[in-house]
């Protein structure tokens, strides 16, 4: 183990996946302070703030989702060499270096089901790490203080193909309206679709939204490839938009009503018995659609058939525990029907 002294934060994190010998702090060229407090946990305090914004960028919560880790690595390198001058408070998290080192989604448990305290129900690496990440976010936001804007973008890629290459999962807001500026920012990032969650969850982004009042999203940005095999050009829009946000504190805008296909959850498909199975192709794309009456699953507890034409499926996975979620069924909604707050 060693202190962080070079410029490759990803390499350093992967070389020290479970802990670092001691925290390190470096002053950037403009006087900003960059602190590495634990493995994969870095904060930046800007010398010359451009907006009262506390920004969390997390990646690698699933260890094999490498492209976002490479994007974030390059941002940190550019902060260190003065190419990127930070104007907002920033917390950078590389989520699961242990799993990344074995090129797996997780070592024992899917970490993106362990937030909002659910890590306390497990005893494994991912549970300890989720607790550490959740604490890092709490510390970061509380040190920023009340009255500041809070954002958390949790960056992922997917194994499964998708009808929309890049999509966002919007956490459940318990009826609170959605923010036009955030939706406009997602569109500017090249996101094609947004799924509005219908209930609380144990994801990282939901925890930041619910516990800290952050604008928080899970962003699925394309396909999984091994380290070094990503075409980072496919992430140009979001890369550029996040860099502008870090520097100027401004959220680039695009016309979300035209660019984002909006989905509501119309049915949660639960695995109710051991003999549950999905009756669709194993390699079905996220957001693949069905006709009314098409069979989607079967089990001794009952079958499920699409209830309307154009019903879409996302995150299908029959390999979950009994009672677990095997898929979400979605309906497209008209952007004009979405409750929006314009500030
Ligand atoms: Zn993921």
C-alpha cells in the first residue's frame, strides 16, 4: 500500500482495493485541495467556487462496468495537471475495486442493492464497502452544509443490450415534482430515455436522493467492455457536460421533451415461486416492447401477460431470490403529463 502521488486515480484504487496506507492531500495549481481519504474516495474543494453545488460522481459500483471508471480517471488526471479547474465541490467514488480487479459485477452481493442501510443485513465485502461509500457521501454533503445544491450521478454500463443506448433511472420522489433543469441536463448528456421509479429502492442514487435531498440518478451509458477496450468517444456528450459542470457549475441544457422517452412503471414482476421463469428470449433488450396479451413470465403462482400494446420490459432477471424483482414492466408517458418544477 502507498499514498496517492501520481496521476492515475483508477490505477491507484485498483492497486489498493481494500484500503490505503494513509490519506493524502494535494494542492492543485489554482489552490484547490484534492484529498484521497480512502480507497477510491476522493474529494476536491475548489479554491474559486463558481456555484454552491456539491457534486458526487460515482462509478464502478458494479466492478466490470469499466467505461465510467475510465472517464472519471481521465477527469481526475486533468484536475491534477490543471487542465480542469474545479468550480464546485466534488466527491469522486470508484465503487467496487475488488470486483473490478476480478472483472466481475460483484464479488458476493450486488452492491447496488445494499444502500439506504441495507448493507446492515449482509456480511460481505460489498456490504462493508456500501457502508463506507454511504458514509463518504453523508460526510461530503454535511461538510458542504445545508442550503447548497446537491447532485449525485451514479455512472453504469450494462451487459444487456438496450433499445435506448443511454438511459437514466430517476429515483422515486414520493410525489415531489421532477426538475426541468435536471431533465434538460440528462438530454444534453445524450441520455435517450428516463425511467421514473415508482417506489423506494436500495440503490446508491435513491439513497442520495432520499437521505440528502440530492438530484440523483442512475445513468446507464451503454455496453460493458473490459478495461482498455472502451470507445470513450461514445461518451463524448456526457463527458463534456460533466466537465463543464465541474468547472462552471452550469448544467448544459437540451430539449428533454423531445429527446427523452419517458417511462413509468406499470407493473413490477416479482419472482413469487421457485418455478418462476421468464418466457422471453434470454438476450431480450432493455425496453423491448410487447403486444397486449404477450406472455412474459410463468410460474405456479400465475403467468404474466403484457397488459397493453407497447408495454416495455427493463432489467429482466429471473435469477433473483424468491420475492425479488424479476423485471419492471413500463409504459411510455407523455412528457406533458409529467409533474415538473422549473427551478
Ligand atoms: Zn451497473
